[in-house]
RNA sequence: GGGCGCAUAGCUCAGCUGGUUAGAGCACUUCGUUUACACCGAAGGGGUCCAGGGUUCGAAUCCUUGUGCGCCCACCA
């Protein structure tokens, strides 16, 4: 031991110090790891947090999982790269800054102007970015800071421009008019998945355009009817057959409309009147009908949510105001037939909650169905789907595979232009009718740059390769440098809520740029809810700052509490009690180490098992090592940690350390056990393990390799230890049941096949009885345990007596026989054999054989 | 409208491809300050695994129906 350890572990005294040592060691950077050239890479790209706000507890969960994966792989010989970064989150950031400025100065972005706003955004960004990176470090994240990236830094801007130009030249990116989701407040389009739906009370108005028009229609938005070009009915609807194809001129509240009656099978006959007024400019469905029927498109509502010029008294009114006026007019004219209450879903902006106006507008799109030569004639959508179908990309948990595929199958062209100021510029210039797309501005005068910016997912979709030096590291279809070393990445670990938003886009972008998958596996974690099971949000004020938790309990405790009791894809609740429990465990581990370090000489000798207890603990260690390894590689982090806890606390601390106080000379084994425990725990709780490691060995635990030596699982030792534990528990029980005060002289007669050395242990172990007399009769049959206690006054029959044990064994035997008969029946059933796959049959056969062996053993014990 | 998830001890949750007596943490009861640890130790109580039906030698686990929560997608004018 290099120095006396504190009585309790104080994370605050150690964590920052340790992080500094790690960082200065350079081992976060895979280039500095001491590895053969043949060492496989293991890469994770940190999903870049938005720089809109501080990290929340969900980020901590993400960091804990990814750091666990990375540290485990680093300790098993992989060239591990975990690359950090942040996301400029275009719309979100601009909104936050605008709101902040408005609150502070009352100014809008229009008052400020483009340049000043961007300046403010950059100022804001620099401060939040620093906070976020600080929080990320505090979690103990072993990220390679030398490669830190930002979705909007120079390299990423170059990559984005290049990508846009490439896609444009291949015809994947195109400009088109389309109904888009328009947010009148953000003044920008929204992608389909940026639209949210809110249930609201609304009115369904049923009316006729005019007295002489034969069909009544229903709508919740009469004001848009100013732009109606048609009335659509279901082709099978008998009520309207005679009208289909007719055209009418109507005076709708003072606006002259040409209404054609068209048939469309999307119209449902039993909704409302079964007739639908077609407003091509303000409804997605209507737009499609208009395309199919060659209808003219008249815009009624403008980008501010106001009625356009040319609609008489309605012009310049807000949509809702116009609606009231028109309703009034319809009532006056006696055309309003019904006003029914109705609950419908209002689409609102996911950022500002403003109701969406569907508007036609010129936007840039990524065509997902465009067949591409570089993808063997497949489209991005087809290739991205295929990747999931072929299991080139797999999902954890598996059910998200289906969700990914469903979403992909229904994917429409992706609108990538946004009418906001903060974001990647669209590398397009216009001159009259001419369009130029290129990485740099075109030569000559009179070119006007496209003022829009790109959807934030366009740049984050490139995250796996824009961070690795694409496009510079991609020459003539060959990856070089970092890109060759680290792409495709191994795991994308993120929250399930952005599976569609982000994951799907990364897949398409990677296929376009590199023709390969961006990652092999997608691990999706759940959401951390608050104590009551509600989503944490800023507005509710129920969020938790990870730094507070770290300050109080330490980063290790927070990490462990987030890793344990959580399963992939399922939400879990934040619980301070849980963090406290993990803090307590960490302190236990600390004290285990303190004891071992203070009592055992650290001579670095190989473990030298001498007694049954030694063989037992090494067998338990061997079993634990295998289980932990399997569970970690199977993404069962919680179960892995449970195995480790069980070994560390219930086996090592509760039994072996106590035994070591009686049987001496276990130094080599104790040190060996401690090192193994620290190595296995390190990916979960890196700080405390590294802190203890400093006392044990030179060199960092962080890069210590998992032990390769083979340990034997000694079945006899396991059995004997179980027997010993049962005896001790029986004595303790007998003592407490019979209320024997400590210190009372007691004689216990123990009949057991255990070696005498083991029986001697009982005297020293926590039986709560001093002055215990033992008699080992050595007569009992193998494996059976008989305890009889005897003091000078009272004769006690122990908790486990011979008959009890015998009944237990007989019951076990009966159960086994039943199972064996059952399995035999199945395995001789021809129908089953014909239907079941061979591996199932093999597994069942193996099970049967094991049960038979087990039964043999029991039979031997009973006879 | 379509899809997914969850329902197991008082609470929060584990429980893989069905297999012998269903686990953990917290909480609770009793006991204990033996020099690693009270952020501790020992012993213990507590579960018709949501309900009905089915498959099976055997079901918390598979199938089906229902109930109650939660989420996602589409959106009906």
C-alpha cells in the first residue's frame, strides 16, 4: 500500500484529479494506445447534444452507457475511438436565442437583422458549448477530445457543402413546389416529424358555398374555402353520381369560385356530408387531388398566417378572424347548415407550439426514391431498408428494427430547406432563371445566394463520417486515414425517440457518401422519467442537473444508478434513493480495498489456493468473469453489474474476507481478487476503481487488459462452501430462535463430510456465539448436513436436521423424475421431432442428459 | 384508425430462447457498536407473477381475448 486510504470514499476529492490524469495520459485517443496493427477498431460517435441547453440526466445515461462500452473494449484490446461533439440544432438554437433576446430587450430578430442575430447566436453558443463539454467530462467520459467536432464548424461546413453538391449533381437533391408544414411563428418549414399534434375542441361547419350549389360540404376551416377549386366525393357515393364532372360558378361570401365536382377514393362517404371542398394550396391531401385533376392552385393564406391580397374584406386578416367573418356571412346568407362540436388534432410546431399552416412553397428536397447508379440502381430508401432486412444493421432491442423498417417504407422525399438564419447555407446561387450549385460562389456578376439554410438533420446525418475527415479522407472511392480506420462505426447508442429523426437519415447519408452502413448496431436507451414517471421538461421544472447529483454522490454512483435496473428501449425513473444505494456500494468496494490493502502484502505473486475457501472464491471469480463478459457483450449491462455486485458484496466481502481473518496467509489471493474486481468494475465506475488502482500498481487501470489467465471452476469447493454456509446460517438461526445471548457457552455437534479445516472456520465466523465447541463426527453421508446444537442447559435440534434434508432431496428427486419423463415423452414424439428444428431438439436432449446426471447424484446421496 | 411497450414483494424494477424452491435495491421487523465499512453486519417477514381461456409432462415466460396505464405513427376534411 502506498498510503493509508480514507475511511470513506470521497468522490469529490478524487474525480477531477483522476480525470486530469486520464486526459493527460493521452489514452482517450486511440492513436496513443499500445496495440498491434491488427487490433480491431471499436468506434462510437457520441450523439452530439444540442447546444441549446445544459445536459440533462438523459445525456448522463447516454454517456454512462457509451463510456461503459468504450472502456470495456479498450480493456479488451480494441482500438477504441469515442468521438465527442455538439450539434448546432439550427431551429432550436435560433428560437432559444431569439426568445432570450426578446425577454431581455424586447427586440425581435427582424429588429436585429440577420448579422446581429447570428452574432448573438454565436456568443450564446460558445458559452453553452463550454458548459456541455464540462458536464460531459464530469461524468468520466473517456472521449477523444483531440477529435472534438461541431456540426457547424469549418470542416463540417465543407462536408455539408460537398454532400449537397454531390447529391444535387446526382439528381438526389432537387427543388420543387410542394405543400410544406409552415410555422408562421418560426417562419420556416418543418419536416413531417417536426410536427406535433395536439387534441383540441373545434367546430365542424357544414354549409353550401351558395344557394344554387347542390352539395353541402363540411370543414373546420371555412376561411380556406376562399381558395377552393373543387368538391370531391367518393366515386361510389350514389348521392352524388349525377354531379361528378359538373362545373359550377359560385359566389362564396363575395368571392367568385369555379367549383368542379371530382371523384376521389380518399373521400369517406360517411364523414360529414361525404363531400369535401378541395383547397389545393392548404392541405396535403387536397394538393394531391389537385395534381390528379389539373386544378389551379390559389394561395389563400400567406407566410404570416394572414389572408392574401385579393380576397376583398378578408385580406390581411388573421385566419381565425376571417373564419369568424365568413361564418357570420354564411349565417346571414342562410347557408350555414350545422355547427357541430368536434375534437380533432391540431398540428403544431414542435418548437413553439404554433399551429402549422400547410402552404405551397419552393423548397429543396432529398429524393429518397431516386435510383442511383452508385447504389447498384437502388434508391437511398431501398438501400436503407435493405440494410435492416439483411441485418447489416441490427437493433437493440430488436423490436426497433420493425419500427425503423415501417418508417422507412413510408418515407417521403425529405424537405431539407429551412427559412431560418442560423444553419448551414444552401450552396446554391440564382441569376434570373439560372441556378448554380457548387461549393464556392459562381464567377460573374449578379448571382444571388439562396437565403435558406439546411435542416439540422442534414449535417447531423453525416455525423459518422464528417467527423472522420470526409470528404478529404475519401479519394477515388477509397477510404483513407481516420475514415479507413474507424468507419463504419460499431455502435450507435442513442435514445429511441430519435430513431426515425436521426438514425434513418444517417443510414441514407452514409450510403450516399460512402456506399456503406454508418454503424453495425443501434442500441437504443429509454427515457429517464422523473420520480412520478412523467417526462422531464424545462416547462415542468422537474428536470435534474447531473452536476448536482455528481456533487452530492459522485459521478460513479450516478453512472451506476443509471446503468442498473434499466433495460434497453425501456424508460426508467430517476431515483435519488437509487443513487444513494450505489454510493453506498461504492463505499463498500472502497472499504473492501482498504481492508485488503492494509492486511495483504502486495508482492504480485500468483494466487496460491490452499484451502477449500480459496478454491471456492477463485471458482466464484471464474464464474463471475465469464458471466460478466457474456452479459456485457450481450448489452445486458444491468445484469452484468448485478453479477459483479453479488460477487463483490455477497461472496468476497461477506464470506471470503471474514474467512481471511481466520485463515491467514492469503495475501496473494486477496490482491489478485482485488485487482480482478477492480478491472471488471472499471467500465461501470471508473473513478473509484482507478483511485484504488493507484495504490496497487503503476500504470492506469483504464488501459489494463482484462485478465487472460484461465481459472478453474472447482465444483467440489463450490459444494463444500455451500454446505459450510448452510451450517453457519443454521447455527445463527438456532441461536436467534432460541434467544441465546452472546457469550453463552454452547456446544454444537456437527455431522458433516466437510474437511476439518473448514469446520474450524465456523468457530471464527460470525455465528454470534463465542466459546463454541465443535465435534466433527465425520459420519454423515456425502453432501448431507446435520446440525444439532447442545448447550449445558438446553438441548436444541438444529434448523436443518437429517430428516428435513432427506425430504428435500426426495422432493427434488421426484421433480427431476417428472421433468425427465416429460422430456423423454417429447423426444420420442414423432410429430415433435418432425416439426422442431434440430437445434431445439439438440438443446432438449442436452437438457435431458443434464437432468439425468443430476438425478444420479441425488440418488447416490439418498442411498 | 394502425403499431409498440408495460402490468411480478409496500415502492422502483430484474427475470435470456418455457424446466427443479420467482430475484435485487429501497422500505419494514428483530438483533448486533468483533480493529475494512453504521454509506455497516446478522437473521427475518412480505408475491393466487393484472384477469379469463388455450398449447404443454411442465407457463411469470409461448398463443388468444379482455382490462388498465404509457408511448409512437398516420390524420378525416
